C-alpha cells in the first residue's frame, strides 16, 4: 500500500527522505491545495519552503505516473551545462519518490500564477510578454536538433523522446451517432458547426501531417503554469508543471501561447442570442487592441532568441498561427466533452479559430496588428 501524504505526516516524511534536517520546524501550518494532484505547502522556520505533490490513486491503487516527467526534465537541465541557463526560469524539483508518486519542489511564496496577475490587474505589461517570449524561445533554441538530449531522455522514457505526432484528430476525424450519449445536446452544436466547414477539418489534417518534432516542448502553456513575482517583475518569470513535456514541434508551444492571449479577448465578449458576431467582437471588455501590443512583443522576443527557425521553416509563424486556431478548437472540444453548453461566445471562438486555421497569413495581420515582416526583430540570436 502506498503512503498517502497528509498535513500530519508530511514533515516526518520529508525528514525521513532527508529533504530537510531532522530538527526542522514548521513556520506555519501546512496548507493543502486541491488540484489534479494533491499538493501540500510546507513552510519551515529556516525560511525554506516546499510544495509537496502526490498523484491521486484510483480504486486499484494506480496513478498516472505523470510527476516523474517533471523530475526527468529537471535531470536533463542539470546534466548538460549548455542548459543551465534554463534552470533559473523553470520549476525546481528537489526530490522524487517513484514508489509513492511524490514530487517535492521548491516553493516561492512571493510568486503567483500569471493568470491571477492578469486577472487582478486587467493589464498586460509589455515586459511580461517579452519575458514569456524570451523564456520560450530560449528553451526551444537551446534544445533544437540536439540528438544527445533526445537520447538522454530515451534512457528513461522512449515515449516522451520518440517525437511522435500528437493525435490532433482525436474525436474530430469521425463524429458519428455514438457521440450523442457522451455529451449534452447543446454541445452537439460544436460538432455540427465543425463539420459544416470541410476546409476547417482539412486544415487540422494538414497541420497534423506537417508536425515536426525537433526540440523540447512544454505542451501545456497556460498562463497558470507561469509564475511571476507579485510585484510584476518580469525578470522573475518561471515556467512550471512540465508533466506533459515532449520532444515535439515548437510551433505547437508558440501557437498555444498565442491562443491563451486570444482567450483573454474571447472570454471577455458580451454576447446574447440577438448580438451580431461583428458587434460582439467590438463589445469585448478586453478588446483585441489591448492585447495586440503584448502579442507582438511576445513574438518579437521569441524570434530574437530563436530566429534560425525561420530559415529552417519559412512558414513558421503561419504554422504557429494555425496551431493557435487548433488550440481554440481543442478547448471547445474539451468543453463539449465536459458537457458545457456551446453558447454564442463559443460560436465566436469557433469563427476565430476557423480564420486562424484556414487563413493564417491574413490572420497574422488581424491578430498581431502588424504585417509579417514587422514581427521579425533585427537583433536575432545566432545559432
């Protein structure tokens, strides 16, 4: 039977595993946090702080095993000197217990998720967007086409280092009558609208076929997976939760990040059944024009780190724009599968996703407010 952590036994566990000294004392009560894993925040009197994560076990005593991948990616950063710069801007695991599916990481009490920062301040500083682009571009550039990193990962997991194409078509390729038993009637509208445009599905198929696994990708680039100092200091940015990393296509990461900015706009739409689509877009409480400067700064700082990708893949930004559309589609699909109604806001999101996927060149101007040539900075980092 695996050990099940609690507020009462976590300190004895950390001492037994030699994570902290035997004389360690709590500075304040242990704080449990309910996420996909069971998390405990531990603050000690010596100023050390940990977040202790344990995977949830099912009725058969089984867990997904995802936490080991966050530990594994940390081993990659630590074992290659060229990757040391990345360690300062990512999560910092200090202990992994595979038997009990427990991961211990340094905890930063002065930090908060970037999603909370954006929500609390209703502001999108350019410096933060630039830091996001620099962080992601550096990770992609430093791991790009490095077979030694891929081989290192393969020692522990062939799946995460195989470079296989993710199944973007899952649940979309063939939608038959059987789906009616799995989703609510309102959500059927998502699949009806998706199937209404064959060009939309063909764009997803083409994106699937053009996928190229060439570097480390995070694969879960939500704003909640970025931590920032509560002061808003962009230099303190950290990218956490690497459980889903892959040897993958960097355009997928870039497109996902673009989609998350667009969701700030799309989620703020004021929509009722009588509102015209174009009018709804103009009534957003967070207008696209407010986000565009950050999107442009994000892309420019990313390319200043990883400009060589444009030589290898000249249509890279177009592909990333399409991945942004795919990210919106998969978000809507997930909502449908979780029985969330397909309302007018979702219809607007689908329309935007269709434009991104089917007309990426035109969408670049609409999304970033700039021509493609304006997005490439002059001070690009060389290979």
